[in-house]
């Protein structure tokens, strides 16, 4: 594979063909914040926290690094006044939903995000989609999915699948940056799994 | 029907169709688009059929149910050929008279004619009516002369001759160059040059390529693509096939929303007919070129009008835009080069090919060529679909064609470009319509929605309305759009309710920046436009709402009150009788009073108060005057004193 030379924050970085800017940066030890990124999963481009400035052929633009391909001769700036301002706003928007999530709190400190900027609406889920995509792409079970769209969009376990597949898996639990996933699971378990209250399994194990 | 095997055979068929049609034979065309069907066109059609049978005229008169004529305000419309006598707002009971008077006796029925509101004059012919007179209906005009369910009708007006021309003598590259030279720009929103898009796909690696029709029109109040697809589906198919030939594609898709049942029905019929005639399918017109078309019915998500979301939906997944920084004409549907253009763009292609780029570019501005169909709705006298050359001033569309604002109201703004577009104020009414001109004014062409607003429209509420629409229609994938709009809607709602705070405008601006810079797709990036454009031109309305708790348009319910002027009230009791919530303290010969605690601000009293009194007034930003003392309420009538 051919090597690509690009600049990130003034530093020469070597990337492999097919790498994203985010991957190139991380391989060089340059950190870019993300919420919806996971090495095992297809880039999603949902949280937009990994936004950076990219200078290419004389023009400068904002792009999210998790999907922007590492191209030769581009110059990436991972922090700037504008980038920081946008990250701060994204964090504030998410803190309205998950004010106590540790990942968000750490980032909030870094970017000066005010957790009280917006009225609290604790739904906990930040729609990073990690659980949904992990279950679909890695486990290939689709036991948890998104339902509805726009501001009504939410994650939901599909009881018919979850009652069979989730007992011994739960690999998505540690992926969740908030506690929303566990809550959704407990809810669907209580409402829809037969005899879960006694701990017996529906499949007869 | 035997397949047509060569362009020569197509011309022979066309001649034989025309030879059976006597241009002097009376023909009744009835507009049967969705809008007119809703206003009774189906019943009118049944009545025509019945009456013709009753009067035994079956052999002497043709009846053609066509697509939308555009003048929906006055539908259903009947045009009687060959004279082109135009009758409006036809009811089934008008039919016997039309048949016996106009068809048999060649007499014009005065009462069904169009009356020019300016002169009071009756106008007989379509082309003399201002609504039509000032249009240039290059694309939409054929709607009135073909039955969309008849391929022969389309052939009779020269249909598929552009395809024959392309397949019999033009190389794919020549087609491409012609479209590029015509500078045909996408009519669906972005205005990207179609030729350049096609060229990208053509040059992209891969054997399999797709061409796609975007018929997922979703802007509130917009229905030009719907009417084209319903009224002239073959024009769209012909354009698509020409595009496929130019790009090197053998498979096309029509992504049409399920809520357009007539469009779906007519496009299925058209495809079946095209296949029967050999104008679609294998070896089209003996050229060796194969092309098939598949219809995909969308479930009606606005975001699926976005190109990558549409393709994701075509692949059978939830319609969410793709995050990739790569153009879909290179990597599109199933990862293959895919050209996506909207209905109107495809319908322009046969014209460009038949008449040439030089002819096409005579219409329009420097950067926007040809015509554009607009859906003219809102506070406008002539609601309907209008097609004008690019570069036509907004003013001409609204006043000459649209007939201005009804009810003697004042024009305030015109919203163009759909929910992600913007509002253009009165001082910019001379603006010529064009892709770049509208963008420069802070709005956009979009797919051609044009909503006219009068002085009673609150611009803050307009922004709130569109944001409400967009939060509902966002796919919800990225934070700046989903969460940003959620907060923007909250702030705008609170401003219209009189709870706006200092700093709200700045907060909205901050959220706008985040969406514009960081959202994933065009829908998200343009989502703040309704706010930004109204702020740009109507900032004082925002400030009045926030600082003075006043709605200058007297529209936001929470900020207005109805008050009866004691000096003017004549105790006619009309308002008290009509008030649905018993909020008017009335009484014989007693000055009426609005009980503010009971008032729901429905505005009924304001509307019913006789114009000679005009005693009810709307107030905003000032306290409601104190109630008149009980003893002062009695009215002593001057006339009785005498």
C-alpha cells in the first residue's frame, strides 16, 4: 500500500491509503475527540465532535475527520477557535440529555462547555449509535436499533431478538458513553421478556 | 402493439396517429391533476361522458383528461379545442350547457369565462388570461395537451423524437456536450450543472451505472414535480433514457413518494407503454441500447430528497444521508456511479436535445438558463404552478401572473426554496429569479416553492413553523441538526409566546453556525435558513417580540389581545353571537366588552364586526384598556333622538 504524506497540526504524518484523517492523527499520537467512533465499526459521522479544519489546494474547510480520507498534501488543524467553538456547542447540546456522563464531562472541561446552557431533558442517549452499529456490524444480530426520526429518534431493543440474543452477550454495554443503553435494556427486559423477573430464560435454558 | 424497431418506424407511427386525428374536431380537455380531482374533476368527467352519450355525440367530439394546467385556483378547468375556449371552476351541472351551447352551437358561455379583475372584462381564450399570458411554459405547457395515460398523445406532440435523434445519430459524448452547453442546472435544489454531474458518472470507473429520478418532492406547498410526473410522465422517461444513454447506464430508478398515488399510477402505465412500444427495454429503436426503469415508492420522508439519503433508502435501508466526502455520481447507489436529477430537470432534457443548447440558452440569466416552474401559493390571488424564464423578476411572478395579494392586503415577503430556503422582503422584489441570485439574497431556488406572505404574517412565527417542520423531518443522525434544531425550535417558540429573553437572537445565531458548519447533509446545513433570512430582513420583528412582547404583525396569539373600541361599538351584537367561547359581554344597546379571561383569541369578533363600525381591534405590546364603566355602556342612538 502506498504511503500518504499529510500535515496534522504542523506535524508531518504518514498515513496508509484508505485511512481517514482521524486514523492518521491517532496513529501519530494526535488526539481528536470522538463519541460515535469505534475502530471495529464503519465510520458514522454522527456526533461531529471530530470536526477539524482541512486545507487542501489553497482552500480551507471544516470537515469531520472520522470520514474524511487522508489525502496527500492536505494540512489538518485539529484545534482552532472555530473548531473549539463548534465542539463546545455540540457538547452543550448533548449535556442537556446526559449531564452526568463521564465522557461528556471530561470533554466539557476541555472545551469549556456549560452543562447548564440548555434546559435539561435527560433522555441519556446521545444517539452515537455505537450499540446499534456494534450489534449490526460485529454481532450481526440487530437486537437493538433506532426507531423514529428527527428529535423523536431513540434506541430500542427489539424484544423478539433481544430475548434470544442478549442474555449472554451484552457486549454493547461498555460501549455506551452514557447509561442510556442499560436503561433501555432493563426496560425492554421488564416489559417484554417473558419470565425475566424470575431470571429464567425464555429460550428454556 | 408491435415494438417499434427503428427511428423511421417511430416517425411512421407518429404520422399514422396524427392522420387519425382531425385538428378541427371539437375536443374537450379537462384538467385532472390531483388538485383538480380534489375540487371535483372526477365528477365533471363522469358528467361529460354521460352528457355526450345522452346527446349522441360520441363520434363527433373527443374528450381528453389531461394533467394539471397550473391554474389550480380556478380548477377544474375545461379547454375546448380547436378554439381553445377556456372555462373555469366547472361543476357537473355546467356540462349539459357546455355540450349543447359551445360544442354544438359554437356559442361561448359568458358566465364560465375568466373575468379580468382589473377591467371586469370577460376573457375567452387561455392565452389572453394574465395568469397564462406572462408565462413561458416550455416544459409544463404540454401537460394541457396530453392524456398522461396515452403514449399516443405524447407521440402526437412529437414525443420521443429527442430519444430517436440521440439514438440514431448522436454519440453519448455529443449528448453530454449539448447538455453541458445548455448549462442545464439541477432543478431539485442545489442547482448543480447536470452535464457536469453526468460527465463525472460517465468517466467514473465501473461497468454498472445508474440514473435516478428524484420525485421525492417534500416542500410544504410545492407540487410542480408531482404535476409533471402525473401530467406528462413520458417526458420524464424520455429525458431519463437520454441521460442513461449519455452516461452509459442501463438501469434507472424513479424514487417517487407513495403519497403521490396518481403520479405512481401514471408512471407505471407510462413505463409499461414504453416497454410495449420498444422505447424502453432491450435494443431501443434498434440501436442496441438497453435501458430499464424501476419505480421505487418512498415512504414520504423529506430527508429522502437529499441525494445520499435517497440512495440509502433505495438500497432498502433507513433514509439517512451518508457521511462520506465523495460525490454520489462517482460512488452512489450500491457503491456505483449514480446520476440523480429531479423530475423537472429530466423533463427539460428532451427539449435541450430537440431544440439545441443555443435555443435553450436564449432563456434565462448569465448563470441560470431555461425556465423554472414555481409553485405559487400562500397569500396570492392566483394559486397555481407557473413556469417563467429564469431571470424573471419576483415582482412579475407575484403581480402579473399571481395577480397580487388578495383582500387588499400588503405584500410582506415571499419564501422561496422550501423549508431550507429563506424569506425575501418587498425591497428585493425586483430580484430576477435564478439560482445564484436567490442564494445571494439569503434564500435559494430549491425545487421552486414560492410562498407569498402578506402583512398579517409574523416572520418569527414563519421561522418557527419551518423549524418545526424540519425538526420533524430531520433524520436525527447528527447532533448539530437534531439537537441544534431542537433548541432553535424551543427558543423560537418561546419568542412567539412572549417569553423571549435578551440573548436569544445571539443563541440562535450560535446554533445556526454549528448547524451550517458541522451538520452532516445539506438539509442540516441549511436548517437555520428560515431563521437567518427572517433575521436578516425582519430583525425588528424579533426585537419587538423579545423586548416589547409585541408582535408587529398582530399574529402571535400569546402577544395579542382583542379589544372593542367603546367609541365605535354600536351594540349590533354580531360579535357576541358569533364568539365561540362566550367571551363577549354584550346586551341590547350596551357597548360590548371582550372578557379577556375567556377570550381564546380566535379572531372571530374581529372578522365579523361590520366594516362600517370596525370596532374590534387587535392590540399588541400595550396593555388592554381598562373596561368601560358599567353605567357608561348604554348607547343612546342619535337617530332616535331626532
